[in-house]
RNA sequence: GGAGGCGUGGCCGAGUGGCUUAAGGCAGCGGCUUGCUAAGCCGUCGUAGGGGAAACUCUACCACAGGUUCAAAUCCUGUCGCCUCCGCCA
C-alpha cells in the first residue's frame, strides 16, 4: 500500500506512475481533501479529550455527590460525546482513505519500461543454447505419460482438472529438485531455511497484497465447527515468509534477512479457464522454492540483482536454456515496483515460459504488514519500513517440465542433469518402466 | 473433547475505579568516577498519530474488539493466544 502522506505530497508524480500501469482509480485526487479532513478531525477530537481529562481530574477532587460535582459531570459528559463524534469521523475518513489505497498497486520504478502487456516486456539476456534435436521433440505431457511418471488421468480422478499424480522417477525427480534447490541456496547463497504453515489468516494475505483485490485467485477454507475465522491456502511461500516479521522492529544490523522456503502453492486459477490445460504448466497445486529478502531501502536494488542471480544459478546448474525479461509497467504484479521474469525454453511448446518471477516491492508490502527496522548504530532513530523482495528459485513443477523437454532423447528417455544425480541415487537416465 | 488458570513496557514484576504522565528491578544506551576490583553513581531508556521553525507539547495504546462511567490496566461482554490436568491422537 502507498503512504497517504507521500501520495498527497507527490500527487502528480504518483498519479503519473500509476497511469503507466493504467491503474489510477476513480476519484483518486479526492485523497487530498480526505487527508485534510482527517487532520481537522484529529485536532478537534484531541482538544476535547484533553479538556475531558482535565475535567475528570477536577471532578475527582470535588465532594462526592455534591451539586457542583453533578454539574461538572454533566459538562464532562458533553465533552466526551463530542470527542467520540470526532473519533468516529476520523475512523470513517481513515477507512475511506484505506478503501481508496488498498486497491491501488505500487508505482513502477523509474527504469521499468512502459507497456500494456507481456508483449512489451524487454529481453535483457539469454543463457545457454537452445538444445538441438534431430527428431521432433515431444512435450512433457507425452513424455511423462510414455515414461509412466506423470499420471494426469488419476490426478483428475482424485481431485479434478489441474491436479497431477507423479509416479516413481517422476516423484523422485520432484523431491530431488526441491532438495537440490534448497541446498544450493543454503550452502552457496547464504540463505536461511524456514518451514512455514501452508494455511494463513486473511491478514497475512493482506500484508503481501493478495487481498483484498485478488481473493478469487486464492483457495479459502471457510468457517467450520472447528474454526470461526477463515484460513486460506497459501498461493506462494511469499505470503507466510514475508509476513514472518510483521509488527516487529528488526535491528538494522540484522539486515538483509535472506530466507528460503520450500512450500506447496495452491491457486484457484480464476479467469484462466482454457489456458494451459494440458500438462503440468498450470496446476491448482505445485511446489516452489521461494527466496525472500528483507532489505534496508538503500540496499534493495542490489539485493534484487543478487536474488535474481541466485534464481538464475539454479537454471545454470541444471543446464537449462533460459532468458531474462524485464517486465513492463502493465505486466507487473500488484505490489511490485520492478520485476524480472526468468523464462525457460520449452522445446515441446517451442516457446519460453515463465519459471521464476523476481520482484522488488519497495516498502509497499512492508507498510501493509508493518515490517520495520531500526537503522544500525542509532538507538534514537525512528523505525523505518524495510523493503521486501521475493522470487521463485524455482517453480519446481515447471523445472521438471523443462528437464523433461530439454533433456529428452529420441527414444523418449530423459537424461538426468548431472547436478541432480546425487539426489536421484546416481540415476543417469529415466527410461520407460 | 472435558475442567481449571493466565495474558501489564525488550525481560521480570507491582498495580481491584480518580494520588499511575504504569512503581521497582534487570538488560540496553550516554556520561561520571575508578584503587577498591564479576563495582558504584547520575542520566536516559516504547510505539503510533497530531501541533510546533525548534525547545517542547498534546492524544491514544496494559492480548484484541466492544461496553458501563465524568473517569477503566482495574468493572462487564465477546474474541484470540498461552499454561496445567484428564481424554483422544500422527
């Protein structure tokens, strides 16, 4: 969420930034008068409260039940009523401001290119070579079924469309990828591993910006006899991990906090009917390794580059050809200031597909989740909001897809990337069972 | 699932309607002192929102949300969390 004081102070600038992503809400400029009204309500309310406090102290010193005390009580009661009136007014205005801002996305960073859709994203670089085949490459769906490691029919029998069962070497490959990625980030990139709940409260989803705007995309466990409040299945580890230090004040010296988490992710995929219905690309449940940074504001840009590099390293170790895209203003997620997508080459689709998204959120999520730090070496300094960053490193299911498709052989078997063999009991090739 | 208890500042802990702008201690921070030695002394020591050029000042916050009252950490209601015992359970 944007800071309403900042919005008022830099109204034209913020409006222009939001305009770049086509997200200036109706009546946006009304915020200026709302903030002014809020201030008036505070000043008036506080003056009544002060008078009331003084009056109450005086009443205590008057003889109990005396005529003058009764009279003073009447006057104090009136003050209290007035104070409550201004308080209510203040709350109402603040709710209006929040209502206005809760649906407003972040302002894009200056170096984010203008654009309306993914077609306007800018390719920054490519790594590796497209694998060349002297046969027609198959897609992972066919390969997986042929090998008996992907079972789409039984997934849908159990749970419906967009669920898949993995068998044998497929299941083991999934697990190997999880462990390989975690170990890489732990041992070589300095991340701390964290294991979190997979169901979270509404407040956590608000903190990272999925709510209130994107509730249809999230699976919700409604109230029941067991619980009166709602829980939501996490759509990404970003939600529990970023919110870990919500309402805390961290020591500046402890920044950056770099966390890596494995979690399954659950997405309703509302509005994506008919898209990527074949194969593993778009599932209701998938595994992901997520990197999250909490950084001092001045360090977040550098942190974003390092986080992205860590994600790229996974693809490089696995020998998977990919490219890096800088997303344009219109294609970024709700809370992001700047986003790099890693797109892996999928021979079966003859296309690059997103396998990781690495974003700098600035203080947008931190304000919602109340994530703060005290600048190092200055005990008098006011707490400041951290910057939050996150990125997938990587989406496990799509990595498995990329391995099947890039490492496929003419006979339909799959060569296991060398980096994964220690995690696969030395297995060098997946063949038909 | 049953029964009971408890939630006060970074920590410990006092506080059952006005003398609490939350006592006292510990830790932290700043300084003084250092021959009296795992020390002493003085000061400082929360968060947020207002006002003010500033010094400073006001308002709110004792798990959270409501309520009673001129006045609530204190009384009432609801919620959440934690603890103990019993039962059940991977």
